[in-house]
């Protein structure tokens, strides 16, 4: 008493999509479907036909196709008819039943739906709503992986912007140095021009940019002349000669052009050029433009926080680094004083060329070799730290999501946030909550604003700023449905210009122990922040 096969065929018996649940060769199922139209009696009211061993149950879908269920004659015909109706409704949801070509193109999806309805020839306990949810094939791990990939792409774009800015600054500095060397070279060569033997008061411009050939002079008589002679090895100033810094400038210009082309290919758009198109783009942390001084300090942290829906901490990790960008050669050997409070038991490492003993005793980042210097115009990481925690209290922003089923056939959802680290200031916070496909939430209470992203079936809860003065808030809404597990994972994104690890630059001094003015930017970037 099993179902032998479920198929979609034309009125002539041609199989468009078929799934067999018992061992059966292809020629056998094609023969059964080919004989099916011949067994139909015109004008009959019922939708079953039988042979000596086989029963066909069929239902028209569209104008030119049938959904056919092939069973044994001993099967329960009432249950089989219910299975056939569910199959027909599933096919109508998956594809356009008026177009045979669309049925063929979506054949794999149709077969997957048949497998969810029937397992090894027996009907599963599924209805159309559950079947739709299963065929959505949504995966929490896939969503989290997409978030990680989006964050990596965002970081790559930020890195390209930073490199383009650095290359542009190098080009300007190289241009200044090249102009200075060129003008000094011209002053030193003036004596050669005056003694070059070009007589007469008229000015003869040189149109060619090629260097003049070396000319030889023969004396008219053996008598020495009082006019100074020019040696064949003497070198005068050559018009059109490249300055010393020209090759370096050209190389840097090529790098800038290459970086700009990469940025264009990745469709990098300035955050001030146009409003963001979605909540995700609004939440992308972008650092404001700043004027980098001769010594620039960069503190960047990446946080991963994954919490289960019961409040237990699954993963918590913070990785950070402190980098220096020195563009002024006068500050190539600076000393950086830092202030830290290692209450998180962070693992801290210094660069191999940094004096580790002095850092541990005096909290000063300085080179081991006082005669050496930091590289110019490129970021150099001098300090790194890593924080791993299993304590829920270490999460900077806690999210509690409470979906509950109601007696009216809806799911009531309450979401709360709380800032547990008051020293942080989170900007552009977006909390993304999944919704059932096609559902329209009814929001009864919200701190902030919200937006429904129908393309991704999510509700985007947006809070402009979360800080000590706005440390908690809530959102209440209801959605028709019966599954409370559809509202996970809850994903959080934000921008923050304060570090999670308690570190700050107390001051920077040069080689002569005089204070050096410096610029600084800080970024705390959520690589993965979710409640699963």
C-alpha cells in the first residue's frame, strides 16, 4: 500500500516532471504515463482510472497538464486524493501551470516538493503552510555567512579608500620634493650655461626636449686664449631632463590609478553623495574624513558576538590593533605613550621591533634600536590584542527576543536592547529581525523607527544612537503565524568610534622628547553580531 510515483504530464502522456518512490526503470514510468490518457473515458465525473494492478489518480492543472498519482489498487483512495490535491497546490505555488516550459525549468523544485510530501512511498504529515516554509530553504548559518561576507567586502572597500588617500598624500609629497630638487639643480648649473660658448645677444629657444649633443671645440691657433675653454667632459643643464623624483611620482600615480579602477569596479559610492538605499547600507560604519597629521594613530577593533535565543553566550571575541602612519620624516622615530586598563584579560602583543620591556614597564611604544625609524607613509601595526570571553556580562549590547504564540493565530514578538558598556557610543544601529515570507507586521510600540524590507522578509529596527543616555529600548509587534522560531537569527550592525578594549594614546614625543601633535581615528566594527 505505497505510492509508486507522482508526476506532471501533458494530456498526451508526456512526462514533464516525475518522481518514483519504488525501484522502477525510466522506460516503465514513461510507459505507464503514455497509457494513462488512453484509459480515460470522455465525460466521466470521477478522476481515477484503473488497470488490473495500477490505479491512476489525476487532477487537471492548467489547460494542457495533469498532476498524476500512480498507486496500487489496495491503497486508501481517500488519503491518496488528499495527497494529490496537496501536490497540485504545491506545483501551482512553485511555477506557472499555464506554461509547460516553466514546469520543465522548475522541475527540480517540483521534485523536491514531492519528496517533502511523500517519503519512501508514504505520505508525510505536512500541510501547504509547512511545505512552503520547508521549500524556502532558509538557513541561519547561511544568513550569518552572508553577513560575514558583506562585512569583509565593506572592510575591503574601506581599505581601498584609505590606500587611495595615502597614495594621494605620497604623490603630493613626492611632487614637492621633486620641485625642490629641480630648482636647486638649475641654480647650480648656471655657471655652465654662461661658459657654454653660446655667443651673441639673441635668445634662441630650444624647441626639442632631447638633450643637446656634446660639442667638441678645436682651437684656431696654438696660442692660448684668455677665454675659458669647455672640457669635453663638462656637463651643463639639460632642458627637458626629468627631475629625480619623476620616476617615483610616476610609479605612485600608476598605483593610484590602479586603486581607483578597483574602487570603481567594486562600485564604491561616497556616503555623502546619495542617501542609502537600504537599512544595511545605512548601518555600514563609515569613518568621517579627517586631516591626517605628520603622525597618525589608527585603532581598529573587530568584534564577533553570537548569543543563543535563551541568552547563553555561544561565541565572543574581540581582535584589535594599533597602527601608526608617519608621513613626516622628522617624526620617523617617535615614542607613543598609551594608557590601558586590562580588565578584560586581553592577550596583548607588540611588534618584534618594538621594545617590549619598555612597553610592559612604562606603557611606551618605542623601537628597540634608537637609530632605526618607522617606515614612512604606510600603516605599521605596533600593537595587537585579542579578547575571548564566555561571560554574558562582557557583551557590549545585549538583545533579548521573546516570540510567543497567541490564541488568535498570531505570534507576538517583544525585542529589547540594553547597553552594558556605558563608555561606548553606538551610531546607526540596525537590528534586523526575520519575518515569515509575505507577512506584514503590526507594530504596537517602538523606540526609534522601523522599516519592513519585503525583498529579504525582515523588519529593520533602526536606532540612531545608543549610549549612556539611551541605554535601553524595546520593540513590540505581532505577525500572523504559528512558528515562533521564524524570528531568528536577529542580526545587529552599528558604527562605533570608541574601542571595546580600554586603550588610549596619552601622548607622542619625538627624538628630542618634545611633544608631537598627532591625529587619531578609532573604529569598532561588528564582523558578526547575532542572536541565533
